[in-house]
């Protein structure tokens, strides 16, 4: 049958099979709200009817500016269900960028958290948003109240929309660290197939028995697709709201008996410190997987979670342009009885591609052999990889003429197809014509017992073109000298790889997704080697 792979099909299934599973969200005032899928999906329908009443039609864009919450999930499901396009706005962006993005996407309606209204007010005058719906208590004149809209919705008047699986369901903008942010559109088909791929046993094995807590903002690639995957398979979902400090996260993991959580390494490094500081205080026995992605998971962190807290870290790699999951690292049978150190080294890699995601690495000389040592730029293709950027006409060198997407990541690929990411092309340190992996250096530094976080950046150098510089945050109460840290690296790297300088700071700048903001560090230290 020509069955359409669409978000309405996901919703129909969940409605009939998993109505009693829980959706939990922690509100800004820290109280916890509990609902069932049955309630959430009833409200989703009401929201869909209300949006239709406001004039939203197939293909129209509905933007959100909101924290992770049950209401945000409702918008996630309601908008694509009426054939419109969910556009999640990044609440950490500058208001000029937000205005640019809203205009580029031609957003017609905005759903916004009350606490984020001041941010909207900053760019409101530069956009043409027609209606603004506020989640929270009694918004002022000119705004619509989310709860009132749902209460008054005319369900009988709701029109079913025949969604085509190739229709756009959602869109996100890339972070735009170089140039303007670019829109990436996800079709219904891409989201459904991504959910399938993500949920399979050899990937994350997500099922009805799971309770999933993504510590990934709702504006960052649809929390790695997890709200859709969990809804499809009936897994319980927990939304953390705006409280993302390690203690608040640890409390939520325990109180909601979370089985799977996902986030970037910086979030889990913070949690690790919290768990280490309070041994035995948190019962995390339900947790079966800690999914880490977005930037490289240091081996020392994977080891610490396993040895000190009995938790398995699953390392994953992905991108905004691929909805986002591309590869995932599960230990293969051949390594089941390998020494722990060998297993650890494998787990610290980014893993093998999901079904239907194809990979290749390309060098200036052509395709790189799958030998685990030749570095090349990773290229991907598959059903949830973007074909082009939104609103960008003309040739784009991120897409190859033979149908692959160039990721900008430099990798090696092993004979069994396991990728190891050396660096982002733009973060590699090019010293005397040779490449140094900033990722390898920072991961090694984070293995030092006194180091909490470390980032390594390329700094212009008069003789060598660029040289590595390490920026380090020490654990509370620790002190160290640069030489001590460089000596710690020495046994593992060629001498010319070692950072010329180690700077100690109290905090590393972060991107909106919580990754280290290396562009800011490069800028801060760009003159550091100019007089050497
Ligand atoms: P941005 O980081 O620019 O906001 P994305 O979320 O799309 O946008 O980031 C994708 C990039 O993040 C990848 O190209 C890669 O460089 C990096 N990345 C993602 N997962 C991992 C991982 N497990 N290890 C190392 N780098 C990763």
C-alpha cells in the first residue's frame, strides 16, 4: 500500500495504544505537572483546531519560542498534524538573528512562553508575525492565551488534512557560526524514518517501558528527534523546563525513574561532578543509557560513569542537517570479551551509521580507505539527510554533485564502518602544514584528575601558521601549573602536538546547545602567539 509516513500516523497510533503513558514536565516554578498521552493528544487536537481557526493552512509556518514543556510537545504534534510547519526558534540567539530567521521562514503565528515575551518584544517590530499565543498566566492585550485558545477550540470544526509524507513538518536553523543561519526543513517521512531508526534495538532501543529525559533544548534539532520517537513508541517523556543545573537534573532522574537520558557532554560532565560529590545520594538504578552527542564524549567521562556509577554511556554523532542522528556507538560482539580499556577506546568513537545512512570520507586525493587511520571529510546520504538549505538558491558546495552532504567533520573510518571524529574542519589546528586534532587533546586533558573541562583551539602563529592553545577549567578547589598538564599529555602525543600554552579560566563560553564555543576562544586568544 502507498501508506503515508506522517506525523498524523504517529499520533493515531499513540492515541489508540499508549493513552495511559505519562508526559511529565517541570514548570518554571519547579512544580511538576503530570499528564497522559490521552490528555496531551486531546489538547493537541484542540490546538490544531484553534490554529486552523486562526487561519493556519497547509505549509504555513508556526514558530515556537519556549522551554521544554508538555505544551511545547503539544505544539510539536499539533502543527504538523494540520499540515503546517513547526519552526522552533533558538531562545539563546541575539534578537537581530531571531528577526532574520522569523522573516526568512515567514512565520505567521508564534507560540511563546510568558517568560520569553520580553525577548519577543525586542524583535517584534522587525517581523510580520500575525498572532502571538502565550503559554503562561493571563497575557496582556494583543496576545492570545494558550489555555483559553484550547478551552474554546471547536473540535467539530477541525478539518483533517491529507498530509503527504514529503510535506514539510518542521524546520530548524543552523547555529550560523559562519555567516547567516540557514534553514533546514524536515519532511514527515524524514521524521518518521528517523524515529524508526532511533528507536531500533541496535540504536537506542526505545520502547513503551522507557521514560526519556532529553536535556537538549526544544529548539535544537527537535531534541534530537526524541519527542517524535517517544510518541511513536509510547515511551514516557520528561521535560525539564528551564532548570538545567546538575542538581535539578539529578533530582528529576531519580523522581521520574528515568531510563534513558540524552544530552551534550558538558551537561553530563556537570552531572558527573554532582554524583561524585554526593556518593550514594541519587538512586539511578533505573537508568539504562546515558546518550551523549553533539560534541565528542571524552573517554575519561565514559570511564567515570561506568566505574564510579555503573552507567553505560552511548556515544552518538549527528547534525542539524540530518534530523540529527547519523551514527551511534554500541559495542560489537567481537569486543564483548575484550579488555575494558579496549572497550572504552571503542566507545569513545562516534560509532557506525544507522540503517539507510551511508557514509564515506573524502580526501583531496579521492575516497579515503576504511583503514581506521586515513583522515577525510565525512560525507553522508540517506532518507533524513537534508537535500538543500531552505531559501538558498543556486549551487551550494555543502552538497556534492553526486548526491552527498558534506558534513565539515574530519574523520577516520575503520574497516567495520566505525567513525572516529578527529575534528571539525574549522577547528583543526594546522601547524607547519600538518593537522593536529583539538578533540584528541581536549579529551586527553579532561582525563586529568584536576581538570573539569578543557577546550583546545588553533591560534595564529608567525612561524607555524597555527599552534594549539588549551583553555582549562579546573575542578573546584584544585590548582595546577601549565607544565603539569602538558607533562600529562606528553606520553600520548607527538611533541609538536602539545599545546604551547595552557590558560586557566573559571568558565568556558558555550553555544546555545551547551557546546564549547570555540569561535569565541579563537577570537579571545588570536593575538597570543603573534610576538613569540
Ligand atoms: P552546531 O554545533 O553548529 O550548533 P549541530 O548541532 O548541527 O550544529 O552540530 C553538528 C556538529 O556537532 C557535527 O558536525 C560535529 O562537528 C559535532 N558533533 C556532533 N556529535 C558529535 C560527537 N559525538 N562527537 C564529536 N562531534 C560531534
